[in-house]
């Protein structure tokens, strides 16, 4: 029987700016609407697909955490977690890169993040599909911020996948 699915995410309203950017990058063919309704629930963000049909929503709870709400048309309850993971995979990867950039910039370190892309990760000889982003330090470290911590630096790169 088809049903509504609700899943916890690691996203919070404190980072709503980068949550929205991450949704826009993860769903480039869709429209992201703020403060809308999905399946009768008030949501901070709703992802509208083709012809305005809503795909999923992110609902804010009282603690400022965002939960994913979507619809399982197949009816198999065993598929619910897979649906949440599938919808959020690229969002999480994009969000992680943008969060790193936000935190580094707050500390005077200029950097950029690449769009999330498909990748593979080998663990114990088994290759698993994953997503990855690259964060590149572009402008070194600001002396205004780093003066008290004694840091200096230049361009570098850090790759990672989720």
C-alpha cells in the first residue's frame, strides 16, 4: 500500500542558506520553494518537480532539525529508508562541502567547493558507489584572522566523499 515516508536528516535550520543551495544543486531540474506545504505538512523547503508536482519536503521540528517527507508509491515499507537515502545522498554531499567552505570562510580562509559528482570508494576490497566534492583553498589564510593563532598558508586541495 502506498504511504507517506518521514525520515530524519542531519540538516538544520541554522544552515538554511546552504540547505537551499544544496537542494538546488541536487535537484537542478526542479524548483525549490520555501515555506510551503507538502502532503498536508508545513515545510521549510518543498522540491517541486516537472509540471509543479511536489517530490518531497523538508519539515522543521521544534529543535530546528529538518526531516524529509516523501511518498512511497510502491507500498513496500522495507524500501522507506532507501528512498530517504536516495533522495538525500547528493544533498548531503553538496551540503558537506558547502558547510566546510562556510566554516573556513568564517575563520578567514578563502575556498571553493566543486559540484557533487558520482565516485567510487574501495573498502576491504569492495568497491561501492558514492558521491564526492572537492574543497579547494583559493586565497590562503587572512592575516587579520590568523594573527592570534599563528597560521599562514597557501593554496591546497582536500577531496572527500560521503
